[in-house]
C-alpha cells in the first residue's frame, strides 16, 4: 500500500487558481498593513497597492505600481541605514569623550572593546540594549574616578545635575538609571530596534533620545524626548518662512494645464499651512513631479500641434498636386478640342470642295457644325467642373491657412509670454539676471551704434544679512519687494531696473549724464533711507549703498559692470548708505 504525501491531498490539488490568488491578495494586504509606519513614501505606495488589490485592478496596473514600490522600499531601507549609522556614530563619539577623561585602565579597555561592535554595525538594533547597559556602567565608573571639571566646560554641562543643566539639553547621567535586569531586556531590545526603524519623517534620534526611548516611556523621559529637537529641524525653522515664501511664489508663477491646477492648489494649501523639515522633502518631490508633468504635457501638446501642422501641410501638398493635375488636364482638353475642331473643319472643307449639289452640302455642314458644338459644350462643362473643384480646394486651403495663422500667432504669443516670464524675478517683479543681461547687451549695442550718455548703476542693501537674522527671511523678502517698488516709483520709465541676485540690484540709465545721475541716485538713496519700513509693527531701518559709472570708449559690459561694482563696494567701505561715482568715468 503506497503512502500518501501529506501535501498531496485532493483538496489542495483541486484548489482553484482564483482562490489562491485571493489568498495571496489578502496576504499582501496584511503584509502591507504590517509594514506601515516605516516611511511616508512607502506608506503611500503600499496604500496604492492595497487599493489596487481590493479593487481587483488589472495586472497591467499592478505592474505599473511595482517600480514605484521598489524605489520606495529601497529609499526606506536607505533611510533606516542612515539612522543606524547616525546612532553608531553618536555612541562612538560618546565613548571617545569618556576615554578623553582618562578613566582607569580597565574602564578604558572596556570602552575600546565596546566600540568594536559599533564599527561592524551589524544587528545593531538587537545589540543596542546590551551596549547601552554596558555603556551606562562604564560611564559611571569613568565619572566616579575623574576629578570635577570646571562648570563652564561642555562635559560639565552634559553631566551636571538636573538643576544645573541648561534648558533644552538631555541628561546623559540618566544612563545609570537604565534597567539592567534580564527580564526587561526583551522589551528594551524591541524598543531600541523600533528607535532604529522610525520613519524618515521623525527627527533623527540623538544619543539622549535613543537612550531615553530604550529606557521606557516614563513621564519624565517622555517629556525630555519631546523637548529634544534635532539640529536639522532647528536650523530649518529659522528659514522655514523664507522657503515657504519662495515656494508659494514659484507655485503662483507657474503656468500649468487645467488638469494640473488641482494638484498645484493642493500644494499651495499645504505650503500655506507651514512645513516642517521632513514635509519639505515631500513637497519638493511633488513640485518636481508637477513641473516635469507640466513640461511633458506641454511637449506632448506641442508635438500634437506639429503633427497637425504636418497633416495640414500634407493636405496642402495634395490640394496643390490636384490643382496641378487639373491644370494639366485642362491643357490636354484644350489641345484635344483644338485637334477635333481642326479635323472637323478639314472634313467640312473637303465636303464643300467635293459637294455636287447644294442640299447635300447643307446637310453635311449642319452635321459637322452640330458635332463641333457638342464637343465645345462638352469641353466647357468639363472645364467648369474642374474649375469648381479647384476653386473649392483653394477655398479650403485659404481657410486652413487662416486657421494656421491664428494658431501660429497664439503659439508665438505663448512663447513670448514664456520668454518674458523667464526673465522676471518672481519675488520683486523686476527683471531677473537673464532679463538684465539681455537688456544690457541691447543698450550696449545701441550705445555703440549711436553714442550718447549711458550710466550703469549697482546698488546693494546694507546689513541685509542682519535683517534676515533679526527679523527672519520673510522680513528680508518684504524689504526687497519694497525697495523694488521704490526703485520703480523714483526712477524714470526709460530706466531699466533688475535684480542681479540676492540683495543686489542693477539700473541702466540711458540719456543720463553723470551730474544728472548723481542727483537722481542721491534722491533715491535718501528716499529709501526715509521710507517707513515695518515688519510686524516693528520698524526696520533700511539703507542702500550705490555705485555708478558711465560707458566710455573702449568699454565692454564686463569692464563697466566691474567699475560700478567696485564703486558700490567703495560706498560700503566708507560707511554704507552712500552714493559713490567711479573715478574712471569722471575723466572719460
């Protein structure tokens, strides 16, 4: 009697493929739910996978999701490795600092031995609780054997009592309070591993945070962990408003297709609510995708226009070929008619010459004339039909040409708008560096051709960095916009103003002498100095330093700009808030 394999039961063999697929789908859904919380991007990709599985999406959709899912998994794994490397680096730094305190030889050897597993960084999540426990004991030994340090040192602040520690710093001394009993080690290992698997949206854990998390969520430690903000988040918070302002200006200035406006508005709303360091990455990713999609859609739109243009040109070519063919047919018909008429006339001439009586001649002449008239009528009808067809085709061609002219004008207008927009600074509304360089080249060529007076002015906002540091980058942006407004109001319409970069502006003043420029620029300087700049009801003193020069024989754009720039820096060196004329231009 043959034995039956336990896995070859008839129920398993007869299981329908659809049932197996359903089990696999349920398994994938549960695995994706279990993997949530590791990384926000991975969460979104897993959610898309679950939705596709639950809605019985076709295999092609699942195939399209797999590349994005694989990239998200790789990114999450890379983020986890980075957090692991950071924890290892911080622990090694802590060990080195303990070694610098000249601990006893036994303690020093133990610290060196403790740092070796950190170099390998293998299974750090599992070994972290044991490492922390050993480090706690070695720290206590090193501190107990070391004389007291000056209270002004870094380590005295780190290892001082809670009452002596500055606000915002975690207490490294709490290492000694970590539970060391074997019964608590499994929980400790699980929590330590969790700290290494935190999603990228959370602040990167410092040594203190990792230690306190491993110790357990007691009320005291929870409060300390919540107060511990990463350095990256603190640094970003200083410029967050400035970054958000730039992003909003960029989003507001983008020209998108109608179907993209919803995504753009969603990004505007998200940026307007404020971003933290980690949300910024997602917004930048979405913005990059929006820009790429916009470019791709516009490329597709332009390709479609070119295809339509090619089709219409092909139709024009066909109509022209038909017209040419009709013209050739018309010539051939005329030649045939001429030959027929000549033949009929020749026959008629012979009949007249050979006729014996008048009645016979009359009958022959009438027959020949009727034949000629019939041929002439037939030729006329054919010509009219051909002319009608050619006229219809020409009318169609004219209409299509008119449509193409309108479309071409629309595209030219759109391209010109895009070109103009590419030369405008989104913050101030003035010309940007590209627009400024284009206008400088045009004015320089005009000056070379016709001569005359032309001044180049370079001005820079004084102590702009201090304004940003004191009031924030939003205040700095407001200052730049207000200065741009003052420049537009106080200078002539013929003067060309642009933002060269940062807090530096450039002005071209055609038809202006050095004396006229000195008066106008001094009025500009005084006007900006006296303008009531405020930010959040707090006055902000704003001044500018100005350097200017005139175009002289033998100059290039680079030499003129360099002189004006040096004059501006000379105004800075002489105390700022001044107008300095380049000496070279005085003697030109």
